């Protein structure tokens, strides 16, 4: 027959066994509530749209030797404009948790230093043997200055970890600058253009990430976002102008504080 001491130890063990799940549950983080934080990372993308530059060479003046060959001569270049660089900003949002399911809304603003510069050069000889050569040079740069998103988040809480999917609305400001010169060697005058334009683009974003609650009010996160910014028209009425959009990839690390 068990002694009193043995009964006491057995009861304590049973009490500990029944209380442990509740204690463990209480120690797990609750993702419900408001949070604010910052992020930093890297982005890379490509311009989508009029990436093939076609320049039409007008006939020289006077066009005496163009009488039998009046066809204008085109220059065609393939532009590969791929802005990339570092970025950083802040985010804020609100989560709701139902069981293991966590859902909410997040918005962020990001300063970007994604840029690219290309240099094009070409020359050709029209079909008339009496004409001189032509040359064309172009320097064009693109820079993503900043962007922001408003996204829904849906995740599944696994202890201190929260893997999630995210997607929603995106916007950003893109600047294009170009400087080109079309030179006809038998002419005094050249065709030239220098200009810079900035436009706000809107689009959508989709991505995924995970968050880790490493302290009572703090969590760290890693996130990937694909951002598609719709086309806007640049340099209307100028030879070589066109519609450009940006398809961008970002990888970001961040930290959040939950009051």
C-alpha cells in the first residue's frame, strides 16, 4: 500500500501533467493586434514595354541623291534596362488570430535606390552609294525612387513561427532620363534630344514570408514580393518615346514591435 509521501508525489506529478498544456499554451505568442516596424533589403527588376528603340533616319537635304531611293533608314536597338539596388522603409498593420489561423492587413512604404544605365551606339550606310554614313548614340537611365503596398496577409501560426502569403495593391515612382544624338555626316544640323520624366505607376503585388516571435513584443520577418507596376507614357511626341512599366522582385528582412 502506498505511503502518504508516495501519494503526495503522485498527485504532484498528475497536477503538473494536467497544468503543463495550459502553461505551454499561455507562453505561445498571440498574433492579434497592432504592430509597426521597419525593413531593409534588395530589389531587382526590368522595364517592360518599348524596350526596342527604333530611330528613323530622315533623308538629307537637298535630297538629290534620294530621288531613286527615297526610303528612310531605321536604326533598331534592343534596350535591356534592369534597375536594381538596395531599399529600406517601414510597415504597419493589424492581425487577427482564430485558432492557428492568422489574417490581417499591412501597408508599407519603401525608399529605393534601384537604377540602371545603358549606352547605345550604331551606324549604317543607306543603299545609295552617294550618301554619307549616319551614326546614333543614346544614353538612357531608369530609377525606381520609392514604392508602397497595401496587402492582405494570411498565415498559419506554428508556435513562435508564422509562415504567411500576402498580396494586394502596389504603387511606385519611376524616373526615366535619356540623351540621344542622331548625326548625319553630310549635314550641318543634327537631331538631338535631352529629357527626363517621372511618373507614378500603380499595379499589384504577390509574395510570401515568415515571421518569428523572439520576444514578448518583438518579431523578426523575412519576405519576398513580386511587384508589377503598369505602363505609363514617357516622352510623348518624341522619337523613341513610349510606354514603360516595371516588373520588380524584392527580398526584405524586417522587425516588428507589438505594443
